[in-house]
C-alpha cells in the first residue's frame, strides 16, 4: 500500500487527488473518490464524472457528505454530519474489501477526523485493510498526526495568498 496525504490550508488538495485519479485511469486502472464533507454543492467534476460516468469508466466519484460543517450557512445538527461521515467510512471499508480499486481517495477525511465526525483510529483501522499493491489518498485540512506518521508521502498545500481573504467567494470552474 502507498498511503498519500494531501493536507494544509491552501487550495489544491482535492484537485491534486483528482489529478492522481486521472493519471491512474489514463493507465487503465480504476479509481474511486468518496467525499466526506462536500455534498449538495455542485462542482465541475460532478458534471464530468457523476453526470457522465461513461466518459470516465475507470473513475467513480461518490458524494457522501452533507456540506461544509458549521460554515457557509450550514445549519444541520452535528449528529447528521457525523452519521453521514460514519456511513461514508463504512462504504470505504466495503469498497476496500472488494479489492477492485487501484486507487481510493477519501476526500476531506482529514477534516472529518479533525471535526470528530469519525475518529482517526477508525480511519486507520479501515485503511489497514487495503491490499499491498493499492494506493490510498487522504485529503483535507488538519490531517491528524497519526495519518501523517502512517503515510508514505505527505504534501502540505500552504496558502500564501487567497482572494477569499479579501471577501471574494470561490469562482465557478476554477474552485468548484
């Protein structure tokens, strides 16, 4: 197994994971991305991958989150977010056991663990079941130290400057 962690407060974690998935599919492999936080917001990748899965038969994107937790107008009880994250982790475990995916991306799992929607120990228990010849990417801000220690490759996206800090909201097609 090769465990990769993309973390940090800068933009690009999910984008990097999508790039790795595209590279995998381009080599005839199969990749699955399960999103733990992102949910009802529609992004550009949704239109290409979810609405037209036949265009990328080797890649699946499954949105399992209920949206951003406690920010940007979120009014859902934390218990609802926790239940969604726990179900997504169980789904990841099932998919790992199927042994059909060459790459599995647990998108925003670092955030989910940081927000106590799932525990880091639960995540480690699940990912230890991944067969040796497979790849796993964990994305999101605030990666738990145990993820970083367990990983073979860790990249931190560092924010240097971002328009959001000047009150500019995310741009369609560039950021979602």
